[in-house]
């Protein structure tokens, strides 16, 4: 009974935490007070719910309790209250209190997304704040998710909160004219969480919260809050399509499986089905953004029965669009790999050789070059390029993969 | 541009003082900031005054006139010429403004002519020991 109720509390709390915190921050203008009140409300729920049962509207119960806890704290701590009092008056005047006690928690999370991803905060703190404030992860959970020591994560969060408080980073949704400058930072933070989930996927801790899934969950929320922003839709589609390949990316021995060797029956069809209808709205109605274009590329892979029968001409064309939108040596590298499939390894190798100055310290560059040389049967040069890639590769699965390739050209 | 046009100084709205430290990107042979258009600065200064957010501000004389003082543990005073313009960025002046939040301060920093042409503006809240 106790365990069951505790599980119910945890589930409700994780779901409601972001909303709860956002409303409390709006009401009191202070992240620390809001967090403290939210966690005290959870403790109260852990005491009362097992005895009295889970209330009909758990979110509203938590909010009422949390507001009471916050007011108690302000009564006890007059200096703190004085510091926040004027702030409170300001918030109240800005809009009538959005909360009526019977209703579920109103959704004020958008302002939290923008505060957590504020450009004045260090990049590594932005994702941590989002996990904590919006995804409801505790600091130890966020530390495990990022594979950093708990003390490091705690320090990041404390410093970021100190900066929010002392530099007075506001809790507000940017005006429409500011969105083009501010939204990319929010999307970048979400995408970094997502890709970090992949980088960390070979770690030893099975209990680790799944960063990629948290990032997808938060992006779904953001899309509901900002339905007209097409890049948010594009980012969600890109994440879903990438995540769909997850089971096929890793061999049973933990080794890396490249797209061309993946067992496509392992791809998660449900995620692909969710992603595909997102593409038309992400791509239509004006110039497409870089996430939408990357999602379109991922969709062509998702729809192809095999690597060889993929629509390579279309993929090269999309990389041309992406190169114009967000030019980078890595985009050029991917474009060359697609071009090798369309036009053969010879022309692609010429493109790669031109990128050498920018990418010589980047192991995927040498691996891609080695693959093309191998296909051209220039084995000695291929072996040399694989060795360079091996010297630069960062993780064991990547090195194992490269050793296999090297062995094939230099047995 | 409406940035910074948030009502300020209104009763009850807490504002924060920020110092905008104006760093000149390049310094000429005399230690003065390069590419300094007097007209732009006058317009900026007027808009800060008109917005009612001005607390204080000064433009610093050329770096060749700077002198550095240090006092050692033994109480001995060292006075040297400089610092010289070897450092890439040189403090050329500052404003202290009183605005509602960091976003408003960043908008005013971005409007400042000192943020252009290789220069930058560092935005720092003034410590508040009052509350």
C-alpha cells in the first residue's frame, strides 16, 4: 500500500512538477522558494495520500499545498519576504492570479523553458536546469543522466540559480519579435540533451534516466506550448526518427552499427509513424529551418527498405539545402557521404580531400575517407586513413568498429 | 526599436542597477578607442537619459594617461605607468542604469555603440546589500 501510493505520488509529481514550479515561480518570482515549496508539497503528499487516498485532482492539491508552504515560509522569514514582496506586487499587477483552486494547474512552463535556456547562462547548466525544473529530475538523477559526479551537477545548478537570482534573469516569454533570436537557444539545449543521451548510452548505469527520452518528452511539451513554431516541430520529428533507430545502432556486444549495416526490422515503427506526419507542417509555409531539413533526411532513411535503395539524389539535394542554411564542415562531410552513394566514391573522395584542412582532427572524417578509398580498392591508403581515425576515436565501440574495417583492408 | 521601453521607476516595481562596462576592441596609438563616432554616442546617451534609466556614466580618458597603484603587504606603495594597451580590450567608459531585469539591461548594452566594431559591453549587476 505504502509503496504503491509512493509510486503514484512519484508518477504524478514528475508529470506535474514542471507545471507546479512554473506557476509558483510566476507567483513568487523566486526559483528557490518555488522549488522548496514544490518539494514540501511532495513530502506532504507522501504523508497524506497513502492514508487518505490520492485526491481527484492531484495537481491542484499539490499546487494549493505548495502555495500554502510558500506563504508559511514567507511568514517565518520576514527578510526574505521583504525582498520578494515588491516582486510579488509586480507579478500580481502584471496579470490577475491565473490560478483558481478547483482547476488543474495552468500551464506557465513556456517562461521556464526560456529562463532555463537563457543565453546568459553557461551552456552546460541550461540542460541541467531544464532536467531539474521542467522534467522533474532530482540533482542526483540529473548527474547520473549526464554521467558527471553529483557534486559537479549540484554546483552547476547552484551557480546557475545564483546567476538567475543576482543578475535577475527574468521568468518571461520573449515577445514575438524576440522569438527568432531566443527560440534557437531553447531548441539547441533540447537537442544537446538528446544527443548527449546517445553519447552516454554505453555507460554502465542501467538505472540512469534516459536523456534522449526526457529530451523528446520536453520537446513534445514545447511544441504544444508553441504550436506555430515550425522548427520545434522539425526538432521533434528529427529526435523521433533518430530515436527510432536506437535498438539497431548497437550490436549485442555493445559495438557500434552504422546506418548501412543496421537491421531495419529493429527500427521503432511507432516512433517513425509519429514523426512522419510532423514533416509537412515543419517544412511548409516558408523557408524550412535546419532541424526540419535534417528531419526530412532522416525520414528518407526511415522510408527506405534498404541502404542501397535509399533515395540518395533527394538526400544530396536536402544536404545542399542544409549547407546553405547552416554551413559547416560536418554537413559537408555528410553531403559527401550521400554523394558517394549517388555518384560513386571517386567524386566524393575529391570533396573529402578538399575538407582535410578543416576536419583533419575529426575521426569520422578519416573513417569516411577510408571507406571511400576501400571502395576504390586503394587498400594501403584506406588502411592508413583507418589508422588515423583509430588514433582519434573517443569510445571503445567506435574503435572496435574501426579495427574491423582496418582488418578488412589490411588483414 | 522598443527595447528597454518597459515602464521603470513605477512605484512597487523593483528595478536593478546594472553597470555596462564598455570595452574598446581596438585602441589607437594614443590609447583612444578606434572608430568612435561622436554622433552615435550622443544619440545613445540621450536615449538613456530620455528613458529615465540613467544613474551614472563616464567616458574614460585615453589609456596613456592611466596609472596603476599597488600596496604590498609591508605597506609599500608602488606606482607605475599604465597599464599599456597590450591587453586586447580596454575599459573605455561605463554606464550605470536602473532597469527591471537582465533582458532590459542586455537590450541597452546591445544598443550601445561600444558593443560594435570589435568592442564589447560587459553587463554586471551592482551588488545589492540593502535587503
